[in-house]
C-alpha cells in the first residue's frame, strides 16, 4: 500500500482527494466500487482497469489473506474509515475498502449469449431499477452458472456502488448486456435458440414446467408493475411460482433465485 511521509520520517496515511460525495474526481468515465468482496473481485479481474483505491489496515490485511497479487495491493493507499466515507455517498457501507475504476468493456448479446452446447440460462431484467435487487439477482445468476444478464440501458442504475456490493463480485464474472429495447433483445435470444420464459403471477404454467430441451432466458419484471405488456407478449410463455395465497408476491430477487434453480436443476453438481 502507498503511504506519504511527514517531515522527519514519520509515515501517515495519505488523505484521499477531496470531491463531492459519491462522485469520481476523474469524471463520468469512472465509478466507485466498495465493500470487501466486490472490491476484491474487481481488483482480481484482469479486465477491470483500476484508477486508484483506498483501504484501511484491516481491509488491506484481509486482502493479503485472499492471495491478491502484490501489484494489485500496490494500487491501494492507506486511509482511515472516515476518509473513505467522504469519497462515497452518505450511508455507503464500504467495510474499509473502496476503489475507483473504469467501466468494463461493453458486452454484446450475440457474443456472450451464444449457446455452446451447455444449457446455461440467461436472466433478463425488464425495468428493474432497485440497485439492491439487481445486485442480488446478478449474484444469484452467477451462482447458478448463468451465461449473462440483460438489463435495460436507460432504466438501470450504474453498475457500481450499492449494486456492485450486493452482487458480491458477480459483476466481474457475469457479463451484463445493456439493451436499448428488451423486446428486441428477447427476439435476438430466440434466434440464438433460447426459450424466453416470462415470470408472472398470471402465468398459465408453473415454474417447474420450464422446458429442459433448450436454454432458457428468464425474464423478470419490476416489483409491483411486473412485466410490461409487450415484453410479456414477446416471451414464449409465462410462468408462475406457486405460493401460499396469504402472500401476494415474492421479492423479485427471491423469485429469480427460485427460477434459476428450476432452470438449472440437475445441471449443477
């Protein structure tokens, strides 16, 4: 880790550069990733360019124990928790670790979703805007071996901050495609051989009836609003998760987990 020396030889932590909370001093091309697992995964990802980073002593010690390469540790400067607080938005739970990074190279649907003989699913998020839910879905998708996630470019928050923390490193392993039009993205998936399964309470079939002979794209709508009509009409079928009528619905990230389990049941040892 980097340090700055005071006159007389005493070493002290170098304070982070001042700036507005939650904003990068490097302009719109950079973003902040914080939290131990999210930041560690970003540092370990050779495709992720890191501009600078800050870590407390405890967080730096934890990173060393993970086996992070010394050259990646050298990118971090020693900082107190309150100094990191001032770099991020109010209430950010950074766990003593935050890095300023450049966005990953944009993923292309036909490149990352091309089938290879293994029926790995894809998750499609139709106007889901809550960062915690998106991050949780990405984490679950990575855990079940999903090939990629597709989100709507205009409605999705930046892939950083609380979203990246909730994803717990999944942003570094799961390609995320930003689509201008979700319905057109579904048509492209169909051309690649996917069965597009919309998740909806009014679905005629149960989630355990998902087809097993082809890869599945699980399409999830925003909580409350659900799938938009055109998106639902573009799906090959609508499926529901049977639940006790005492509850109206499930959280969308929980629904995603159940659906991904069904789509990959018997495939993951």
